[in-house]
C-alpha cells in the first residue's frame, strides 16, 4: 500500500480519535488485522445479546484474538507526537477540508454510535419494563404462596389440636379400660372358686408397675373380706334352708301318720260294709226262700181243694 497523502490519518473506529502508535497502547484483532485503542468496552457492548465481532469488518472474534501492538521508534518521541498532532495548524485549505471531512465522518460515526446506544437504551428500557412486570407477577405469586402457607399452617394447627384431643381421649379410654380390667379382676378374685395361686397373684397385681406389693396386698385383703362376707351370707342361707328342710320333714312325717290312720279307718269301714252287705244278702236270701215256700204251700192248698 503506497501512502502518498502525508495527511492521511489512522483512526480508531470505536472512538474516532487518532491512533498514535508510539505514544499510545494499541490493540489489534489477529483475524483481520484491524487496530483500535482498546477492545474490552466494545466486547462488553457486544456481549449484550450480540456475537463478539470486529467493529470494522464484523468478523466474529473473541478476547483470545486480541493482541497488543508494540512499535519501535527512532528519535524523540515528543517530536513525533508533536508532528502527529495537527490541532491548531491548518494553513492549507485542502488540509482544512480534509480535516473537516474527517470530522464529518467522525460525527456520522458518533451519530451511529449514539443511535445504537439509543436502541440499546430502548431495549434495556423494554427489558426493565418486562422485568418490572415479572417482578409484579412474582410478588403476586409470592403473596399467594404466603397466603397458602398461612392457610396450611392454620390447618396444621387445627389438625395438631385435634390430634391432642384424640390423644387425651385415648389416654382417658386406656385408663378406663385398665380400671374396668382391675374391677373385673377384683370380681373374679371374689367370685371365681377355681383360681390357682398363680392366677390369684396375676389378678391381684394387674396394672401395677414393678413390685408394688402394698397395693396387691390391699386388693387381696379387700377381696378376702368380701369373700368372707359372702361366705357368711351363704352359710346363713344354708342354715335357713336346713331349718326349713327339718320343718318340712316333720310335716311330712305327720302327714304320713295321718295317711296311715286314714287308710286303717278306710279298711275298717270297708270291713264293716262287707259284713253288713253279707248280712243283708243273707237276710234277702232268707226272705226270698220264705216267700217261695209259702207260695208253694198255698199252691198245694188250693190244688188239694180243686
Ligand atoms: Zn479508540
Ligand atoms: Zn476487522
């Protein structure tokens, strides 16, 4: 490339300022060779939704493709920078024109940068708007979840109260069950006549923790007293029944005697009746014989006359 224009300048396409190779740190993209002051802010701008690329030729690249440039110089750097600086000296109208054109290009570039940034600002605003909407939605969801949580907690509270009630009811029923079992055991101790020693101990110590002998003995004593009492009552009943039986037996004896007497009397009467009947029969027979004899005699008397 032949540079025949002494005023041709190298500029950075990012900031549109002159590139000063000796006095500035410069960076280049190794893929395309384009040079800039620095690329980090451009990459940062790109990373906002775009692929990283070269600001000039738009080739895709990354931080790994950026290389620092070093220039060797001869002579005074101040002179060089002075010669590169053109601010303030535009004696040649052509040079002035070129400078104007350069500045115009720079303005156009800056405008496009501003436009891009405006677009980006709009996009950011839109995103912010979306974020706000999302936030609103999430706050609503959070509130809903909190309400639900409160409801669930209340429900949990109710359920645990119910559980407590049921537990106390269960304890009460267990106690009642045990009391009934003890009562039943006491009743059995008093009434069951076929209990072995082992059964007696088991029944008397029902529901007593460990070796609570005093209570067991109390129960045994009480049931013994009750048993004695009922034994006494039974004996009294037995005696009363015995007396009743004796009375009944004597009554039976008397009735038997009476019956015997009556039988004897009946026999006597029967004998009397028989004797009387025989007598009557004999008398009847005798009278009949007499009648027959007299009739025969009469017959004979009248027959003799005839
Ligand atoms: Zn620059
Ligand atoms: Zn490039």
